[in-house]
C-alpha cells in the first residue's frame, strides 16, 4: 500500500512539473489577447472599422513598434529622444519613472546584437578563497604607466540584472567562463536554476 501511495505521489508531481510550462504559455497567450489584442482593436475601431480577427491587435502593435524602431534608428529620431530625455529628467516624479524605464531598457538591450550594452560575461574574483560573482564587462581602460588593463564590470543583483553596482577591477581578477551574455542573464534572472555550462576552466 505504501509503495502505491509513493508511486502515485511521484507521478502526480511529475505531471505537475510537465503541465506548468504549458499552463504558463496558455496564460501568457490569454493575457496578451485580453490585455492587448482586444484593447487595441477596440481603440482602432473608434477610427476605422476593422473586422475582429484574433491576433490582429497584436500584429498592429508589432507593426507600430517596428515603425518606431525605424524612426529612432536615424539621426533625427535619436535627437528627438535626447530632447525628450532632457525634458523628462527635469520633471519631478516623471524623471524617476523615466529612469526606471531606461534602466529596464538598458537591461533588455544587453541581448541586442546591433546595440549590445554588455560586452562580455565574466566571473569576478572577490577573494583568494575562490568566491566569484557573475558580471558584465561594460568598458575597459589601460593605465598609461604600465599598460595594465582595468575593466568596468556591472555586478547585477538577482533576479533583476538591470540593477546592481559597477566595479573597476584588473582584467586579471576576472575569469572568462565562455558564457554568452544571454546565458549569463538567464542564470541571474533564474537565480542559478538555469545555469550555463562552464566551457572554460575557472
């Protein structure tokens, strides 16, 4: 009897683990449809009568985002964004909200191949005991006197890699584990549950 109960418990748990990703995907699709697709179509129909087709609202949002991306990619669009930022950062409360949004945007741009904020994923040695933390190389400088290289490394906090602190360390105090920026981001966001393979000796 005990074996039957244990067998049942184990397989129920396995079934739960199998259904969680599917349920999350279904929930995400439902929320996208309810919160974006339907709302966009209601708004558009105030101006233009369009047949209600599931997914049309999301498609319109994607088209608009693509158009905005094209605009801000050119010189005039970039200058407009700088002007908007200049004005926004001088308005109380709004500047705080804008700053949070910009920080999130910078975090997301880390996986943008065209404009990558994080140059490389590294492990920063904190001491001789072997304790290391993951970080992202933002920039590098060389000391004129001896040519020694120093790295500006963002050490993020989990599970929000857009926040953390910047430290300047010697290049010799870092280890390249061979991870991509995206692999390291996944590890931080999931607090190590999805860990990238170490492809180089650390």
